[in-house]
């Protein structure tokens, strides 16, 4: 009987385990995670887990794992991959053999140099992190956030809803510098300012003091921000240590081919920890930290571990909810030379990004609720089809994107 082992009990690893059963695999499946919770979804951590103090949103309960005959080992750390003997070794010395191995080890928050996460300095990656941060999100509390990306801004919105004062420090000239057009980033920043968030852009940190009663963030321009808690949200680093120690290729993540195979044919990798080539963008190697990508790659890894030969070709997609606004992005806009705006009413709009040849390569939208969701989904399909649309038709609200797709 074949033994399949999955290292990493997050969204990606859990989806892969269930997909193996759905595709008819009858051997043993062992899913190993270092956290003490069953696999859960991470997007709610900056929203419901903070605002409502909700428990982890589990991918599945213990009964479903038992029914699917998936052995879940939580609170366990893998210390070694023995490729020669095809086994993994846990930190307690237990060895588990594998015929196929999937690494879904995810990513971890980057640490601000000269500091450590603890005391009054935190990061948001796990449910336990969210519970710790929420204890400070009360009326009269002052939260400092370092980093104006999706996590930092979602956390700021949640903190304001709970009555905490928020100062957000961003070292670059604007928030959402990574992958979000300046026009949309400006709207997000304006909304946060209207909600009372103080945003300091172009602010470089000179030092941080973690004191018994407060944390002090000294900026290079001489300003000092004092807060009850500092949450550092300056990006995430892929967890590649196991792969590196095992001699697997690593390139901004565990390097895999289009079918998610590592440099060892019996080992696959998927999710936030991997970098992979994307055919839509000239086989450019990318790494995505995305809920949908984790789901898609978990499913694809399962299929290919069972002998499939399907390449990952999905269009990158991101979303963020802040206050009553939803921001959605399909594709990768860097490389665009033309941007076309499509106004949709009630402040909602989509920016379509075209390359030098007129091919649609990305779409970025923002609006209340789900105002842009349908057209972003259609834009995603247009991107996948490598369409060269007429910019005038993209700009006209009366043009049905379905019509462009059919053409």
C-alpha cells in the first residue's frame, strides 16, 4: 500500500489530502502540522477572528478527516527529509516512510531587523497571533502597524471597528505598492484616513523599544510613535529550510515545475512556499501568497502525485475587504503599457491593463460590496484566453465583457 505524506497542515495541505481521496487514492495519507489546531483558513484572521473573536474557520472537522482516513498529526515538527530512504523524520525522532511527499510548508512573517516577535511586538499569521492581537483592540488602545500592505490595512480596518486608535507606518511613498495601481491605493488610503487611521508614508524606522508599558517606534525623521502594541506586517518569507537541507532546488521559494514537482520526482510542493513558472507571463517564475492559489495548487498537486501531468495555468487572483470596500485583482499588471478605466457607478471602477501588443494581462477593481466581482471574474477569463480587446469597448460600461469573451 502506498504512503503519501503531506508536510504542512494549512489550507493547501488539507485540500490536497481530501483531493487525493476524491481522486480515488486508497493508500495511507498523513498530514503533519506544527500548529495545535486542525487546518484552518487564514483570510479571516485579519477580519472575523479580530472583530468577533471567532475561533479558527476549519477546513474540515475531525470527523471528516476520520471518514476520509486521513491521519492528521498536529503540534508536530518535521526535522528532516531523508530522500535516500524516502522518509521524513519528526523532531521527536519518529520516522515516517513516503512514496510521494508534498511540501506545503507555507510562509512566515518577516521580522523587523533588530527586533523579535514577543512582548509588545507581534505579527499576524496564525490564529494564536490573532487572539493575542485582539486582546489589545479595545476602546482607548493605540495600535501601531508597520507595513501598508493587505494585512496591515485589513488589520487597521478591524482595529478601528473595535475602537482602537491606529497609526500605520509605511516606508514606501504609498500604501499597497506591491501589485495595486496607485489610483486604487489612493482611494484605500483616503478611506482609512476618513475612518481615523493615521497613515505615515515614506516613514523609515530607526529603532524600536519594547518597554513594559508601551512600545516606541523611532522614525528617521525624529518622530516617535508610542503604542500599546506594534504589529509588524512587512511581508512573508517562504518556509524552505526543510527543502534546502534536503538538497532540493530553491529560488524565492521551493522551485517547482509547472506540475508542482520539485527537483526530486517523488517530492511535490505547493502553496505559499513555492515558486513556479506561469505560462501566461512567458514562463516567468513567481511566488503567490494567496488563499485561492493555495486551494488550486493543493488540488493540482494531488492530481499530479497520482500520475497526472497537468500544468498550473490559473490566472493569479487576489482580494481584500476593508470597511465596506472590496478590492479585487486578476493577473499581473507589471509589464502593462496601457491602462483603461471602466466606471461602474456608486464609486466602483475597474482598471484594465494591456501590454505593448494590446493583450489584456491584468484587471484591478474596487467598489462597495461585490460591485466589481462579476466583471473581475470575466476579466480573469479574458486574461486566460489571451484576448486583445478594443480599449474603447473595455472602457464603455455598456459593453458586456461576456461579448468580448465570446468574440
